[in-house]
C-alpha cells in the first residue's frame, strides 16, 4: 500500500501545542507570551489545511480576548489585593455586609493591579490559543484512529466534543453569509436569534446522524476475553493510576523525592500494560494507519524542548519570567528563554505542507 508522504501524525501537533501551553504556564512575562502567540500563529498559518475544523483558530483567539477582557473587568469592578500607589481612577465604592468581608465593589483602580491582571489574563489567553492551534492543525478523525483500543470509546467522546466547536463555527459562518445574501441582518440580538436556532437544529441533526452511523458500524461491541485477563487489566490500570498519583505527590514534596520518581515510573509502566491488555476487547481495524515518523518526532520534540527550557529558566531566573508589578517596572525580554520559544517554529519547516482534504486519499 502506498503511503502518503504529506501526512503528519495528529498526535504530534497536540504534543507540540501542549509543550507551548506548558511553557506559557511557566511565565507571566508579556514579551515571552507574545512570542509564544506569534510562534503558534505562524505555524498555524503555514501548516493548516482548508478543512472546516481548521478554521477554529480564529474562534479561539476571540475567546482568548474575551477571557482577557473579563479578567481586566473583574479587577476594575471587584478590586485586587495587589497594593499600588499609581491610582488611575477612583470608582464609587458600594458598601457590603460583614459576611462579604474581603470583597469590595468599586474603589481605587491602580496601575499595578491592572498590569498584574493583564499578565495573568494573557497567560490564560495564551493557553487557550495553544489549544486552538492544536484544533486547527490536527485532524480529529485521524487522531481517533491513533488511540489505543482500550481508550477507543473514551476517545470517541473526546473527539466528538473537540469537533463540536469547529463545526459550530462553520455553521455560524454559513448561516450569516446566507442571511447577508438575502439582505437580512446577521448581527445584534435579532440576528443572533435567527442564526442560533438553525445552528442548534443542525447540531441535533448531526448528533442523530452520528449515532445512527456509529450503531450501523458496530460501535460499542467488544470481544470475549478470559476473566483472568479482565481482572489483570483492571488491577494493572487501577494500580498504575494510583502509582502515578503517589509518584507525582512524591515529586512535589521534599520528603518524597527519593521514592517519587521510581514510583511514578512503575505506575506508568503498569498503566500502559493495563491499556495494552484492555485493547484486546476492542474489535476494530485501522485503514491506512498513521505512522510516527521522524517528522513527528521533530514536531513533538520542538514543543517539549520549549516547555523544558522555559521550566529550566523559571528555576534559574524566576524574576525574568515573572516580572514584578510592585514596584511597577517594564518587563525585560530574556535572551535565551526567547530563543527557546523560537524552537516552536520548527514545525513550520519540518511538517509537510498542507494538502486540501479533497486531494487526500480516502
């Protein structure tokens, strides 16, 4: 069977995006966060296809901007515990009862509080945009095919949930364009009502069609396995998860540093063994399975490198990655963490160029 050389494993895109999101979680420096946003935007522009689910990146950007605006609004309306001396405006303060002590409405709005809220909201916005980049680059149906057999049913639920947003965005755009062609309003409350109802109806019809298609293809049917294998699978999976939790707790505490890493490794090995045995119950075949090749290692490794180097920088130079706001000083761009963020651009070169879904082999 001929292999398509222009297909990248979808899991590599998710690992790359998770690496960028992990790096964003380690810093509040707006310059580094802006650099991570620029990296993700460039890779998405260079490597996304013309599929409907690939257009969801703009929706995640708008969601991130909304989250940032809400974060700033709550800082202005409810105040902030960050002390500050640069008062921008003083709002009328509403007196609250004693049981709401610690919360205030209105009052002084300082520059330090707004800058702190801006840094914190920008970090969350960057995480959302990294998730949007993974949604725009990774084909969810191909990602489902790559899951182990034991996680197939859970993967179906996750993939259906992840594809809801791209299909919703495509339906909204299609209906708004149709209303504009007919000379009808597509904005405001009236336009939202006339667009929202058909979108909801289409989502319900799509769910019914999906349920019928899954039932006709035998979804949910399992193979018969011996009782001993089922019990071993359950024991390995449960024990592995407990080992991962205990090992992670050990790594986070000073007293458990000696046993944390071995326990975490043993838990991961047991959980993977349980998933391997649990895959025997899944009755399904894979047509044209995606291979994890060298390009997938480069894409996933670039995200992991960004996350690892930013985590190292957070330990060695925490002041550069988390600039202070009291006193209020301008952020400084640290050189080698910024160079580490630029490693996230590697998928724009290493990943294959995009191909129109209509040209891909079925």
